[in-house]
DNA sequence: CGGTGGATTGAGGTAGATCAACATGCGTGG
DNA sequence: CCACGCATGTTGATCTACCTCAATCCACCG
C-alpha cells in the first residue's frame, strides 16, 4: 500500500492533499476522494516510481515530453531561461503537484529537484487513455490546472507590480500556506532553495533578496534560522507587507 | 448554422482556430475536429450567445463563477488588481479562448471587453456534465489549459527578466502571432488597448511604453499607424530585440 | 470650436542592479 | 574531531533603467 502515496494528488482539494500527506506518516495514506478502488488500481498499474537526488533534472526545455509526473516527496523547481542565461523560476512544486503537462510533445521548461525527491511517472499516452476512461478524474485534473493558472496569475502580479519587500513577503506566505499547517509557529519554514533561486523566482537579484530578508529580520517580522529556514514571527505584518488583500 | 462559430475553440489546435476563424467569412465555419455532429448539437443546446459592448465587464474578481465563456469575436482583457489600485493585466484574449474557468466557485480576475465582442456562455454545471459525457473534449480542454499555462510562463519571463524594449517587442510579436497570418505585412496589427493597458500588461508605466514604442519607430523596426495599430517593418530585428530564442 | 481623455515629451529622482570585497557555513579529508 | 577550502551569503559603494511629476500635444466628439 505504500505506493498509494502516488495518488495523494487526487484528493479532493489542494488543502486536503496537504493535510493528508503531511499529517500522516510516510507509509500511510488517505482515501482519495476522486478515485474509487478500481481506478486506483488501474492508475497504479500505469505508474513507475522514480527517486531523485538533490539537483537531478527531471527534464529540460526542448526534451520530448513522453511522460507526466506527479511529485510525491520533496521539492522541485520549474524554470525557463533566455538564451543569454537570464532565468525565471516559474514555481516551487510540492508533493501532490503534477509536472510536465504540455500542450504539445516538447517540454518548455526545466524541472530540477531542490531536495531529494520522489515522483510517480506516467506514460502520456497511457495516462490520456486512463483519463478518457475516467472523465471524473479528467475534470479533477482540469480543476487542478485552473489552480495552477491561478497561481501563475498571482506570480504575474508579483513580478509585474510588486516591490522587493512585497515580493519576498508574498513568496514566504505562499510557500508557508502551500506547505500546510505544520509549520505554523512551532517549526520554522524550510527554504531548500538558494538565494539565487529565490532571486530568480522573485525577479530580483541575489543581493536584493539578501538585503530584503535581512531587513525583514531587523524589523522582527521574520527570524532567519541558519540560511535554509525562516520562522514567521509576525503573520499580520508580513501579510500587510505582501501588498495583497 | 451561424451559431457554429461558437465551436471554433474546439478545432484541433490554436493554429487551426486562427486559420479557420479568420480565413473564413463571418457566417461560415470549419469542421470542428474534436467534436462530432451529435456533440456539436448537444453543446449548442447548452450555450447562450452574449454580445458585449466596448468596456463591458464580463465579470469582476470576487463574483461567483456561475458560467464559463468562450470568446467568439473581439478582444477581452483579463486582469487582477492590488487593493491600492496597481493592476496587472494577465492577457489579451482572442476568439477561441475560454474565459472564466476557476478552481473554485469565485472569479479571481476581472474580464473586460476591449472591443465590441461576442461570447458563448455555458452554465458551469451543465458544461461539466457535457465534459463528463465527452471525455475527449475534456482532454482537449486540458490541452488548452496547458497552452494557457505555457502562455503564462512566457509572460512570467517577460515580467521577471526582460528589459523594456524586450517586453514591448515580445508583446507585439506574441499578439501578431496569435492574431493569425492575416496581419503579416499587408495589414497593420490592431492594438485596441490603450497605452495604459499595454503598460499594465508589460509591467511598465504609460510613459515608458510610449517612449519605447517611439524608439522602435525611430529605429524603423515598426511603424505606428495612428495610435491604435502598428506595422512590423523588420520581423527579424524585432525578434532579436525580444530577447527570446 | 472648445474640451476631454489619451498620448507624448522633458527633467529629475529612486528602487533596485551592478560591481567589489568580505563573511560564513558546510562538506571533506586528514 | 578539527582545519581547510570553496560555495553561498552578506554588506557597502556606485550606477542606471525605469519611474515620477509636470507640461504640452493631439485626436476625436459633442
């Protein structure tokens, strides 16, 4: 039953995914509300599990898109680069997220593991066949795609219209919210990405990211735990600094 | 048969949509490759056509998302604003594009017609029912959603990492490509949006948009036809200035 | 013909980039 | 277990692309 973790993504909502995946131990799983037992079995028959080491590439822009993936453990970052090397990170993916859906047969982004990670891999044709046979799952996937589009819209606002402080505040809040409730207060929020990667996500430079985080620390809004984690000390203030709502 | 125009969106690919919609007269239509005759009939039974005047709001952020729409004529812009009024335009939609798919029941963006326009409106529940009964159409929609995500990714790169000249060059090329082949050389490219809207799409200010377009004109890369259209004089140079590829 | 909203143009200011040291932490091998 | 060395991160000084503010300009329209 351990391989059931690959189906976390099909739980009814992103919130549920976070709850079920993170509150349960690694070997347990919750009932997937969008899949019945037969569907689960069929889907698992199509899946192969794949472990990723830190910094492994899942695929690169230009690669043929033979598979789609579902992230079950760890963090993966999606990015796209210009020919001269400037890079934009499109998002940091967490367990439950799908990776590699493309409109045509070629990947248009790079996908790289930021931590050790595990993905569940499906052959595209087989996966499409499964969706054709299980339209309710296809609808659920369409809903997840709408969620990704919503996330992209928030990122576009961040990149197009927010100040450096607002960008960092938004980034931290978003990561915290998507990481589930576990990090609230008690544990610090893990930042497995480098400052350079935060810079490429927020459209800033490394130096500005560093200075801005230090400013937030000096203002006692956050606390920096080593270089790879933060603790949010003042939720409300961070929210206000984020510019949204 | 005139109402068939509402089904253009279901032609096999974005490219085909452009070809079939724009090369045929207003009253004609092409066979929709993703829909058979029965499907077309059923879908049309769910649709109501809706004319929009220039500047009409289709919906605003916060509205309940009762419908999804398919744009059949004209141009619509999607945007999202921060509480203090800063606005980010997420995209300019053309015929064939779907509008208003949301992960939950609330619209998260504003949708406004930039020209006189026509949309085809579907009740969400009914549309979902149709997709459940026609999984091949659901898959086609999933493919279109991937295309939207790809477009969003390009926009994120533009906003996060490109200079003003690159942003404007990219914007013009993208609009021209999506508008189909008709504009190449012969006709100028219509810009029904204001400079302010171009600014809110590119993450710049009105003044920078104006200055940058003027610079492109001075360099003889484009020609400004009045204030609402441009002619691309030098494709290759504009492409090089766009920073991509 | 006057007025109004969009577009242009100019002058000056600034947030964030860039360039350049310097610090720190961390994995590695002794 | 500690010292070393290199990655990554921080800090400071300066620069600049784009923003801001302030006039016009212009086209369209009653």
